[in-house]
């Protein structure tokens, strides 16, 4: 029988239906190996009317998450409303309405904006109490300026208040001469009329002195070994030199105007002349090396006026360098203003975003270095003055700049590689990471609610201060982690078994044949680490509280140890090398450390590191004296610390005498004051001077001078020639 063959297209097999996926089978279905589903509860458990383990699992869809977040927000608002009502009832019972009205701490990023109680909408929660600040008067001015809680000014104010209460004398604002230091450092401003000031400004503008081409070349060469490598690598060296050569094409003696060249020369004159003794500065500067190059600075400002409407990368570079120049000259408020202007220019140029991929790598890396240099400088100035940050991080910010050999080769500078993919740009990257770490800790600390009453400070509530110290401990650990990650090529070795970036007090072993720029990078990175760490822990120096084995005292001790380490390093480097010669920022770091140590010794007269802190105060006087050989502000700072050290001795002896009288014992602490051995004060002199000479007025006058140290530069030096704008238009 023939077999029938059918031809024609065969139907394709039906694809197997995809099995529905289940996020997780419930316990009952998995136990019985039965197919489960995504219902809550699952169909099997629902049919058998039993409890389903999946019923407790929350849905994870995005809409459900938003609904859950909104539900939690409503719950938080309800709880905050209840808390607000309860606090309001308590306030009414105790008649504390006036406290809420009178308490208005200034707003800052380090001290977040206060919420006014009047008209406060309950949905935002109850107002919190944050850190305050201090208003002080500047040298040669009757106007007050606000500084935040992280500033040295605020700390000096706390020290002054403590001394007033300790000496049982109070001084009103009228009794304390706020401008005593200004009259001591400069001519009395009240002795000059407005017309006289106008004539001085006009004459000084007409008498501007500029350098010869040879002198300009000398100072420009300093930039690449100093600020370029050890501060901000924001210029392309090859392009800058080509630009500078192009300015001389028309004449051998007069170059074309350039704001960028002018500010670089001004910075290098400020730095270069500060490296020399004052007697050798005369041919270039008559007054003070801190304002050397003011003519170039002023001409730079005049040229920048024409670029504000259409700024360029060069405009931003000028503003950043102007900020550095002002900061080194102790014009900190002007530097803060220029920093804010730099941030706005950077936004105009789009530097706050990742550079476009269409740019060459060289241009992309330069834009990154500019943006992060601005971030570092803004962080430095804002934390130093205790004010809000100008630059804020975002998801769209540019990535960190590259430090690999390829990036270094395209930077326009040619420095030797340090091995292990470490280049001259690695310092900039590590410095940026340091400020990222410190700023995170700073912001978290000063944004934290104090949890104290309106009629007290955090130092009146030791429990609140202890809670803040515990809160800060993990952040202090992150700083130590940063130090451990610094490449060996950027570490200064220690003699013996000492460790770099530590507080073990070991002496430096400075590499003799390393290039100067590398030696400076190593030292500055370590000094910056100690400065930021000390400043971060300074709020835990609590006056008037008995020392205990608490986290607060541990953090205060850490603050002192960092200040001691900075002083020891700076003293050794200045006395044996030229690495920090003329480096104004190192002077400022030493000044902060010295005042911090004075406060620590007053607050902890019987603490373990007190003796070392007292010796470091004496050592800091020697450091400031070395700086004083080159610029006048160093002499004033050294005299202040020397005088403070002597008077602190008086207070400590008085304190110990009271303790011995009450206990009937003689303690070894009696010997602490003589062992300090401040220069110019022998032990016999110390014991013969009466405590009657020490009054709150004399101490507060010294601290008022200390407040003005950071602002004692002569502002007349930096005024632009107003082109006919007389001083009568400006209030004196």
C-alpha cells in the first residue's frame, strides 16, 4: 500500500509561554513546592484562608515608594506639630517668649539659617538653636563685621569672656578700646582729615612704580616653583610664557597691558620680597612686603573691569589669583568678596559642569583644576571666617582632576615624575581630597542642632558638648584615613621611627637633593592637615569645666596635639631651610596654632599635654619672630603671643596657689610656669611680678590687638585710582 505524502508548509511549533516571575515565593508555597504568585497574600494562602508570609513584604514600585515617603512626611509633621504645641505650652508657663524673640543667631552654611518664631508654619517643625557668631570691629574702622563659630575671632572672643569672668571684672564695650591695635600699628586715622586722605590716595596713585623687564622676568620665574606647584595649578605654563612674550612685540621697554600677567607679578613680588630681610626690600617696597606689588594689583583690577560682561577663562584665573593675593596680605574680607565673584564667573563659564567631550583633554583638565581650586579656596576662606560656603557640590559637578603622567605632560609644565604614577599634580589632587573630607565634617558638625536652651551656650551644657564630641569622632577618623592614603612621595620622612602626618613629635628628615617645589609640597600638605584638624577640634576647648576623661577632653587634646605638631614642623623648617620663607599662609597657620594653644593652656591648666603646649607657645614666638624679619605683621604677632604667654603664667600660678591653699599640699604644677621660660622673662622676674598688674582690661586689650592681627594691613595701599573720585565721597 502506497504511503500518502502530503506536501505544503508546516506550522511552526507554538512558543512556550513565558512563566510569570515571582519576586519571592511565600514560605508555605516553597515548603510544598507549589507555584506562588505576586498577590499579597498569594492566591494559595488566600484560598486556604491562612496567613501568608509575603503579606508583610512591602511593594517596591516607585509610585508606592513615593506614597510611603509622603505618608512618613505627614507623620513627621504631625509629631513635630505636637512637639511644637507642647513646647509652646511650656514656654507660656515659664514666660520665655522674650528669649525666642531676642535669640537671632546669624545665618551661615556652617551655622544654618535661623527660622523666625513669628509666623512660623508648623509643618516645617520647631526652630532649632544653632551656633552663633561674633561681631568685631576692624583695624582703622568703626564698622563691625560678623564672623562665625569656626573662626579664630569667635574663639578669641570666648577666651576673652573666660578671662573676664575669671578675673571677676567686667568690661563694657565703651571701656575697651577696639582700635588700640590699629593706633599702635599705624598712624591714628582720626588725625587725618578726609582731604588729607584724599591727597594721600591721589599722590600714591600718581607715584606708582613698575618693574623693568628684567625684574619682571625674575619675579615671574618664582611663580612656577611656588604658587603653581604648591597652591593651585590653574595656569598652563607654556601658554602663559608665550602670552607674556607676545606682549613685548611693539617695544623693548613697554609691554601691552595684561591683567593676568599683572596679578601674577603682584603675587610673586609679595612672596619674593617676603623671603628677604626688611633691610633688603627697600629698592622695591618702602612699607611692608605683604602689600608689595600693589601697583600691579591695582592695574589688574582696572583691566578686569572691561571683562566682567564677557568673562573668559583668563578672567577667572585673575579673580582667583587676586583672592590669593588679598588673603596673603591679610585682607580676608576682600578675599572673601573676590572669591564670591570668582564663583559667579565660574558659573558663567559653565565650569560647575563636567567639561564637554568636544574639548581636548588639555582643556578639559584645566577647567577641572580651575573649578576644584575654587572649591578648595572657598572652603578655606569660609571655614576660616565661619561664613556660608559659596561653592556647593551637586550631581552635575565635574570629576576630580587627573594627576596621571599623561595629564601632567599636557599641563604645560615639565617637572620630573615622582614614580608610581605620582606627578607634580598629585599634590593638588590630595589637597582637594583633604578639603572634601574636612568640609564634610565641618558642615555636618555646624549644621547639627545644639539641643540646648535659649539661655545657654553649648559650653554651658556639657552633656550637649559631649554629644557633639561623640558625633565628631567618626569624622576625625576619616581625616586619619586620608593621611594614611597619602603617597609616600608626598611624605616628609622622620628621624628614627617617627611617622609623617602624625603627632608623635619626631623631627623631620628633609630630603637634601629633592627639588624645592617637591619639598614645599610635602611640608605644606602636612601643615594644612594639622591646621584643618586643629581648627575642626577647637570648639571642644571648654573653659571653666573640670577636666574629665570624656570624649570632649579627648577632642580638645587632639586639637592641642595638632597645633603642637604644626609649631614643631614650622620651627624646624624655617630655622634650617628656605622652604617656607616668605610663605604668608604658613605665618597665618602658625598664628592660629599659637592662639589655640594659649586657649588650651587656659582651659586645661592641669591636663597631660599642658606642658608640651606651653613649650609650643614659646616655640611659636620664635617662629613668628622669624616671619617678623621680613614683614611687620610677624613682629606684632610675636609680641602679642609673648605677652599673652607671660600673663597666662600669672593666671596659672594664681590658680595653683588657690588649689594649694585649699588642699594644703604643694603640687608639681607649681613648677609649670617657670618651665615655660618665655623669652625675655627669667624665672626670678616671673616670681617677683605681682598679680595685681593683671586685670581684665589689660588682658582684653591684648586680645583686641590679637583680633586685629588678621586685618592690620593698610587698606590705603589697595584703593584703585578712582579717576577723580575724592575721599569725601567715602565715609571715614
